[in-house]
C-alpha cells in the first residue's frame, strides 16, 4: 500500500524567508502528485499538480518538483508571507489518491 | 456554482441515527471522490465515482457506509447507525479524468463536519 510522508510536521519561519516542504512516497507507480493548502476549518485548495511525466510546476511564489524514481516531491515557497500560514498537504494518485498528514506552516510577521 | 458544494456544513446527530451528506461537484467533472478527515489525521479515501463505471468502494470503513451518484452529478454519502468514531469532517472532491488516464487536479468542497454524540 502506498504510504505518503510529509516532513516536517510543523514549521515556523520569519516573514520573508524561503522554505521547502518535503513529501515522500513509497510506490513510484503514480499518475500524478498534487499539493494543497488547508486553512483551519476549511476545505482543501489546490496549489499545484504535477503529472508523472513532469519534473516541476511553478505558480507565482510556489515551485513544486517531482522525482518519481526516488519517491520525493518538494514544495518551495519563496519570500514567505503571513498569509501563507496554513497546513500543506501532498497527495499522490496511484489506484486511488493517498494523502500525507501535512506540514503545518506558521509565518511570523 | 463555480466550485464544489457540500451540505450541510455542520451536522450533529445522536449515536444510532442515520445521516446523509450531499456533494454537488463542478459541472462536467466526471470523477467524484469522498474522503474523511478525523481530528489530527490525514485524509482517508472512502469512495470514488468515475463516469458510469462501478464505483471504487475500497475505502469504505464498514457496511454502514454507502454512497451513490445520481445522473453522474450529485452524490450522497449515507452513514447508517452512526457511531461516535464516525465524527469527522467529510470532504468531497471532483475532477476531470481523461480516457488516456490523465487525471486532472482535484477541487475540494468545504466539507461537512459531522459530530456524533
């Protein structure tokens, strides 16, 4: 069974810092990987989707990379802002979607 | 509407009662997913509908859980004889899914917070 791990579980950084969130998965046979953010008491908001044939995707200050062979993805956030504070989840699609437990990010003004 | 909607947003019920949760996916999305998120836990896949194919029910935790999708659009998740451990946020998502196997991004609804007393 696919297992998705996100490290660290929680992260606190000062405003303006660049940061990297990590996602690893045990089965490289995936169709795609998707990064989400979840604000407290809210649903999930899609950030980036990387198809299995792609290496990275960029949207604004966000850049996600995918290395299928090593079972890893990173989400890079540039020039962090307090509004980036949220829980970030990665999900991989194999025969179904598998989610990590998330990284709780706090950006301190 | 433009996004995935779910109703009710909150549901409080007594142990043993049945509940129905509703999901309206984005128009035109062929794939619909139900997940459960318990406090401090990750998302747990429950069931997946794709077009007219038989649903993937592999994630349903017990036979008290069932779901249907009428007309390829609206879906209802039913929990019979609710237990306290069913308390969680139930999230619905929809996406396009190409015949070539390409899966497009999932869009989530705001969820239904279920509390079983």
